[in-house]
C-alpha cells in the first residue's frame, strides 16, 4: 500500500533517487552491513533531506516520520510552516510608536478601548513584543487547558452552565455542598487506560502516519497561498445545501476570515468557542466562513481515544454526500453562527489552501492574503488571527478617513516577515 501511495504522490523520479541512495551504500565496499529497520528509515530520511535541498513541506514531514521524530510543534513540516502576517510587532511599532520608546501606549493607538484591550494581551496598558509573542503551541498544557478539557464533556469547545453544575455534582461525591482540595485533586487525576481500549487510539505506527500523510489526513501536501498572494477563488455549498458561497463575490467591503477544520480534529473542536466569540466580536466589521475538510482522525486511520469519548467516531467519507452528513453532525455540535461550507470530495479547496486538518486565513479587501496561520493543530491560534484582524481594521479605518479628507496616507514600514 505504501509503495502505491509513493508512486501516486512522490513520482517515479523520487523513488529512483531513494533507490540509488540505498544501492550506493550496497555497492560501496566500505559500506556497513545492512542496518536494522529503524536505522534504515533514518538513513532514508537523511537521504531525502540531503538530496532534495529545495524540497516541499511534505518531504520534511515524511523524513520526520521515517526518522521517528517526536510529534510536536517543531516536528516535520510544523517546524517550517509558521504563521505569516502583515501585522507583526515591527510593523505595528513602526506605525504607532510615535515617541520611538519601543512601546505603544494607549494614547498612541488611535483605535477604541475594546480593540486596544484585545491587543494588550498581558494587560499592562501598553503594547510590547510580549503581546505579539505566540510561540507557545496551541496544544501546550496549562491549568486552564486541563480544566477546560475536563469540563467540556461533549467536546463542543464551549463550557455551559449545565456542564459546570454537572462537574460540581460529580466531584462533590458525598453531597456536602462544597469541594475540598482532595476532591479537586481526585477530579483532575488522569484516568487509567480503559480495559480493552482500542490500541489504534494511541500513537500510530509509522505505516499509519505515512498513509495519513499521503491521504492528506494529517495535513495537505500543498503549502497553500503565501502572504500577499491572491486568495484562490472557489465556490462551495453550505452544509445545509441551501446556499452557494463564492469567495471572489464576498471579498471587498470587509475583511474575510477563512476557517478550515473538521469534526475529528479535537484541537479544532476545542477552539470552536474561541472562533465563535471571535465572530461575535467582529461580525459587524468582518465576514466569517468555514470550509469543512477531510477528516483528520477517521476510524480507519489515526484513531483518537479523545474522539471516542465524545462520540466523534467517523469513517473517512468516500462521497460528497457522506462528507456533508459528517459536516452536519459537526455543525449540530459546534453551532457556529456563520456559514459552514463543505469541500468537494477530491479536497480541491482544502488542498489549494493547505487547510487540512485546520488553518486560519485573513483576506483583505483586495483579495490578498494578510494573515496565514501555521499548520494546525499546533499553530491553529484564533487569538493570533484576532490580533491581525484588529490591526487590519484599524489600518482600513485610517485609510478610509484619509481618503475622505483627501490627503495622502503616511507610508508605513510594515514588515511581511513570517513568525509563529
């Protein structure tokens, strides 16, 4: 199966190159004996990197899988595929730091208090590089993340009053009407593995990861459009089938937030509340739309026990109607107030935007990419997109004001550097 995938995705040329790299060692009289399978995989990974200096992102991921790198934000293609934005710290400082002291005071920012508060992440009443530091993985453990995971019983990405009450009742096991320190320790001690748990829900085999790579379940093989490139046009129907959305017809008056995700990507579900709040804050000033893409963790692939616990148990759809059915199941759980589109079964839009398993874009009024998140799940950060959205709205407002006054806009030194 892997050989068929290689012929399909890599092409004969790369296979020949890999074969020559292995055979070169066999023909060398000084070569070492045939290495064990793990070492052989590592040698192939090394040959991939060295023989293809300008390789695409998926080669980084394949080499990392073969080399048994630990999964994480600095693993494989996640290492290089960082966030790109027009609105990093240097660009913002150059625009608003009028007294050149290296910080932006509230008085220097012309926007409203609510917008400034969203930018001032550390709440010290000034903007500094720390407010623009999104280095931490979106999956980094924290007390808040652990608490959220325990409370979000249905995996909807939103904690309701009923879920809070249910946790209190379950934790107050003796009915005393209050929770003690030991009650909380017990409640948040990770449970032991369930007897008979499906072994496929843990870390998958190397073969499963390679298959997931080339079936685009762990991410698109394409890099997607870069900063300041035109956003590729597309037309897709909403998950209820009632409306067709065309991107080019919805670009212009307002910035457009483009969200990619799927039901079996747990990190995407966990961020759904963040995405919904983002929409509620800016729905009058920006348009939002989601594209439902290929499943990240279907039952026949890298199956996740966390999905099993909340009933997100899905076979990878083989037809468009099957994908629509899963998208509707996802929509019923997440309850987004903005349109959810369903990608075609050949993954045309998800591939073009590199949207699997999850990604965020901000598109300006000219249809250009102004923000592109890194690859999900590790770099799927709605708060990072919000920062760029706030700054874009302020820039657009200043341009509109200048245009009405009939005076030329002051040029800015916005940096288009990539950052995480």
